[in-house]
């Protein structure tokens, strides 16, 4: 035997309209009452009993009683009672289920990503029923996260170490829900990693010469990017002709006074970095193949109409020639003096007088040239 009252369960999206119906068997004009899940009477034989304008009696016949509920909310969910009072009380319950589709999830930064530290991101689907399923993706690969919540607010949190190379990494949080008319809702997120600056001075190419212009560029990285770049000269002030334009440092007409080490510094809230460039000035002209000229810094060379090396060579040759001439002169003088010496020893004759030695023989007729030894 069919029941005197029959109902059907109803499922509706939040904000939609639900229709709750009671089918009657062999209705004889008895009293029909519709009650909400809190057992408050909505209608008594078609007459409104609860002042909630969202409920409307749309049909009341001997076979069917129908009530509509507009702008359904989750709080309306539950069992609605259809009661028929005859000799006995008959009732059935129509279950109203409210679905809440998930919106595009939001990404919350729980912990700032700093180089060498850990990043903590939470993907949140604030309202969904049944609970949305959240999934983290990075470069097309899933990242495991910890999901919390079963209804309404659902979140998924990921934690991972970060380096500066992770800056700009593409992450996404995907929300899946059975009520969606599309497979999923996606929130894209670009990871930002903060790190201390790095500084590198880009030197000029080739060898600088006296009178040339020096141009140095300071290459700076960092997040956030340092806004203030400082140029200085170690243990000295910057030259008067120095010009700074953005990241570029220039000196026109180089001279010896510009020798020294120049420093480029950059700073952000995560650290300080610097790089230096040493300018060397060689007075002597050195050949380009000299190993010292392959120093990573520039070398400034002075130029003279006559290379100093040539002058030094000429002077050395001249001194050597003078010394040789002196040696030959002294040697010749000694040889000439020795040619006047005789090997005949002088002594006393038998009378005790000096014996004379004639260099040109014993013949006095050859002249009176005589030299006493």
C-alpha cells in the first residue's frame, strides 16, 4: 500500500531556487503542514505561518503540495517535513542539499622567500561544498601539500627551500570540484625570492694609454634591485674629471694622477656587495707581450718620442766604449815605457864609478842619447 505522503530529495546550488514537493495519496481535505529543518511551521494548509518571504506556496492540490525557496543558502540545508494529519499522522522528509562551487583559489604568502631560507605558501579555496580538492603545480609537476578542511574553507600549504635561481618560478594552485562546468579553476603565482646584491665591474677592453678615456660599467643584481650605486676611490677622492651616469663611471684624459683602485658598491635590505678595479700607470713603455700587461685590470702606458729603452742602450754603449778606450790607452802606455828599459844591469866599475848603459850600443859615436836607469 502506497504511503499517504511522498517526498523527493532536492539538490540546489547556493543562491539558486529549491522546490520542495509533497505528493498526497487519497487526500480527504485533512490538514497539511510544511516544516523547515528546525521544525518551524512554514505553511499550514496553504497559509503562511513563518514570515520568510523567500518561501512561497506555489501549488496546493489534492495530489500535490509544492513550496519554493528562493536564494538558497547553506543554512537552509536539511530535512523539510511534509505532515498529513488524518486519523493518524503521516509524514515524510525531503532532504535539501546545497552545493557551493569553488571560486578560483587564492595564494597567501605565509613566509617571505629569502635566499637560503624556506618559502611557505598556502592555497585557499574559501568556500566550497563539498570540499574542493586542491593541487599545487610547478612547471607542470605536482608538488605535495598538506590539505586542511572538509567543507567551506579548504587550504593546502607547501613549504620548500629557496635559492636565488628560484626567483620568478611559475607556481599554480588548481581547485577541482564536482559542481564546476569546467575541469578546474587555477590560480597562477610567480614566486619572488629576495636576495642580497651581487656586483661586477665590467672593465674596458684592450690597453688604455695616457690621454685615453676610462669607462667602467657596474653590473648589479639583487632582489629588490639596489637603487643607489656608489662609486669611490680607495684612500682618495674621486678625480675632478670623473663622471657618473647611472651605472657607468668615466674619466677623460687619463694621467698618472688617476692611478688607484676604484670601488663600486650596491646595497639592499638583505646585504651589501662591492667590486673593485685597479688602474696601473707604467712610466716605461713595455711591449704588449709583457706578462704584466695581461693583468685583468687596464694598464696605462706613457709614450715618448724616443723609447727609454733605446736611450738606456745608447748610454750603456757609450760608457762601455769609454772604458775600453781607457783600458787600451793605459795598456799602450805601459808597453811603451817598458820598451826603454834595458836588460843590462848597471853597477860599479873597478874604480867604483857608475857604469853607463847605452841603449843604442856601446858606440859613443852614435850620439849622446843616454838614459840613466
